C-alpha cells in the first residue's frame, strides 16, 4: 500500500533506506524521538511520509516494542483517550494490513493531515 501513497521520489528514498538493511538491524520506531509523549505512547514524525496524500505524516507508537496483540489493557485505554483528546488535528488514522507493514513487530498507526485539492 505504501508504494501507492508515496511519490516516485519518496518511494525511491524508502527503497534505498530499506536496502541498507536498517530494518533488520533494529527497530527504528524504538529510537525515534517523540514529537509528543504520553505514559504508554509517543507520536513521531514519519521519515518516509505518504507524500502523495499527506501534508503532514506522523505515527503513534507504543513506547514498548510490542505487536498489537501484546498491547495491555492500560495501553489500549490510554490510546482511546489520546485518540479522543489529542488526534483531532489529523484527518486520517491509517493501519496497513499485516502483510503491508514494513515494521510489523512494533505496532504503529499512521496519522495523516491530508493534502487539499489532490487531483
């Protein structure tokens, strides 16, 4: 899906990054600096945004390195509060299908402020 949402330049930049083996050497989401931090979650900028559709593209990720099925009740409850109280500036919250996730071992959701007048 991400190749459908990135420009050719953006997709090329992402392919080059992946070709370095960076995703196999560790989790880039664990080390990302937060734009905003909560008790169990952080919001981070996406270095490889869906630039065909997004004016801004952040991600919300749990502070723990965990897959979705490993999220605790406390983490899920806090996500619900964050979604209600802090994510209104975003137009879309996107979760790719499991097969389309390039970082499948650290749960994350894409937060998009859409471009206007996309043709």
